[in-house]
C-alpha cells in the first residue's frame, strides 16, 4: 500500500528554523517526483515545488523560490521541506504528494505549521 | 507564469443536479489538467487526471472535458457526499499551478 506519512504539527516563533518531513512507502521511491503544497487557513492550494528523489532535481514555484528549500534522502525514502527563518505568513497546512506523470495520486496527511510570537 | 482561473468560486446546488466547474488556463496547455476534491480537514483527493481520465475508485458521475485553455469538471448527478471544495491543476511544465477552488454546497 502506497503511503506518505508526514511529520507532526509544529509551533514556532518568527525567525526560527524548521524542517518537516514526508516518508514514502509501498512503492519505488526513486521513480516518482514528490511535490509540496501549501494551504493557508481557509484558503486554496498553492503549489510550492517538486523534487525527484532519484537525482534531487528540484523545481520551485516563483512564489516560493528562495523562501524554502526542498531536499530528499533517498536512502530512507524521506523528502524534506525547510525554512531557514520562519515568518508569521508561513502559518498553514503543508502537504506532500506523489506525482504520477504530473498528477498527484497519493497525499500525505498534512503538517500544520503555526508561526507566532 | 501560468495562471488557472477557476469558476465559480462557490456554487449551491441540489441533490440530483448536474454541476459544472470550469478552469481557464492563461495559455494553451493541451490536455494537462487534473481535478481534485478536498473535504474539510482532509488532504485533497485526485478525481480526474489528464483532463478526462477517471482515477480508480472515483464514481462515474464525475467526468472531465476540455483542451487547450478551457476545461471542465462535471458531476452528472450531485450526491450529498460530493459536498467539498474542488481544485483544478495544470502540469504543462514542471512548475504546476492550482486554480483558486470552487466550494460546492447543497
């Protein structure tokens, strides 16, 4: 069974570092891109970027380039999303999802990130 | 940047109604559009991929159509369990984009 399991909710202060994770199982991890999607409270889905676990090829949305970093450790089938310095506007739910030729067929359960002083 | 303009932003319909949600791309994207359903507190769920292909396990009352810049998600006979927010997504390039969403109410 294909599964993407994300790390737990985080409460952070502005300016802090954060790295959240997304562990895949039940499929050949290096065969599918992993995408990240933000959903701010009460809002729609925003595509942040995608990474290929096989070679770490990464593409970012212009809106998120320079604001976050995607990485992956293929040896343990985990993708990461990190912020070097959080802002209050980073508060939201973050989903990882597996891309099957451009469509996202399996999704993680989401990681809620709350940034507040 | 590729934009996906989705409409309407909200829609009220009755059980049994035929419902159509549309997405317009800012440039020709062939048939590279997918549709998702999201229920409150849940992750999105893939309904339709590559414009018109029904994902496994999705009821046949859902269908998709379109090409180029104009796309549609159709629910042929609305059921109570279809109450959700629906999103389109383009994947013409490796930089994907979602539409703004359509909140469907009964």
